[in-house]
């Protein structure tokens, strides 16, 4: 299972625009190879691993608290909380899947999608649940939402750093491939032009050579 190709292209273009380091023109050290450099983030992967086990506990805690305080909420907040629970659950499954795929397999579009979902959707939602006192926040809710917010903030930072490394690796690999193709495929007519210039220079310095060149 992978992202649709049009979405992958858009996320790839977004990543190249946002995360490319324009000051970097090649590997940081002469002996480095863009093919052998590992850019997956171990801290990010560890946070995703613990996030997978934490999310069911978070979901169960929020559902229990919602059930207990549901009669005391206004209709407006009842609708908001139910909608948030449904959307957050769906987004979290997609978000964690994209994070695993993007980080472990070094896929830039998937990791960019994970970063955008975390920054633009999941983190604002959890902060809303954490700080909106109109929701009649209970102690358990505040505790689990605080832990979830820490996970999300760390993952936003770690994914941003990892994306920059991945995009710069791809840019370096692309430049090296272009350089190798130029070496393997010289410019047409370059050597023949050099031979003609050499013949003209020899003929100009030696009259007999000039006559021989003219006869040839």
C-alpha cells in the first residue's frame, strides 16, 4: 500500500521546495557516498514505536472520560468532541503508517505527509483538547493529552530534521549522477574539433607539414 502517484509528486515537490539546503552542493566529506549514507532517524522511529502502544491507551482514556462527562456538556461541545474522536482516530492510523514507511524506507513523500498531518492536524487538535476549559477537562484527560502533545512536538522536530537530510541526500545523488553522465558521454564533435585545431597549429609552424596537410 502506497500513496497515490499524483499525491506523491505533490509531496515530493513540496519537500524539495521546503527542505532543500541550497548551500549544500555535495557530500559533507570527500569520501562520503550518497548511496551508502543512512538518513533514517532512530529517535523518530523510537517515538513512533512508543506512540503506537500509547495511542490505544489514550483512545480508551478519552472515550471513558467522554462517556462520564457527556451529560454535562453542551450540545455544541458534544458534537465537537465526538467529531474530534472520529477524525483523530482515523488521522492517527494514517499518520503512524506514513511515519513508519517514510522513515524506515527513506521515502520523502510519505515522511512529508506524516510531518504535515502531525503539524497541521493532529497537534492543533490535541492542544485544543488540552487547553479548552469549556470541555470540562478531567485530570486523566489532561495527563494523557499532555503526553500525546509531547510525542507530537518531538515528532514534528525530528521529522523536519530527517526530511532535510533525505532531500539533501537525493539532491546530492542527482548531482553526482549528472556529473557521471557528463563524464561517460562527452560533447559530440569535441575531439574532432580538437584534432582540426591541432592540425592547423602544426601546419602553421612547419611549412612542409602545411603542404602535407593540404595534400591530405
